[in-house]
C-alpha cells in the first residue's frame, strides 16, 4: 500500500512539474492568454469569481431600464390623449 501511495505522489509531482514547465514555456514564447489551456476557466473564475453574475445583473438592469422607458412613453401618450 505504501508503494502505491509513493507512486501516486511521484506521478502527481511529475504532472505538476510538466504543467508548470509548459505554462512557463508558453509565457516565454509570448502566446496569448486566450490559448486553450485546461486551467483557463479556473484562472478566470479565480480572478473574477462573480463575472457571470455581474453580466446577468447588468443585462437585467438594461432590460429594466428599457421597460421603464417604454412604460413612461406609453403613459405620456395616454396623458396627451386626455
């Protein structure tokens, strides 16, 4: 059982080092940050954890403002007809 744990730990360390080396090499080459990295989504969610919710709230605010404008303009036209 101990050998299995040591083997898994060694495998984890090798994979971790390879991914760090690849990221360093890509950065050194000057590749875009928008490359198809498996950790890109994780990186974005760490940097801006509420990005999706903020986008949805701004869309809601935009739609509410649009409804208010329509409501105000229809109410003004009803007042003018009286």
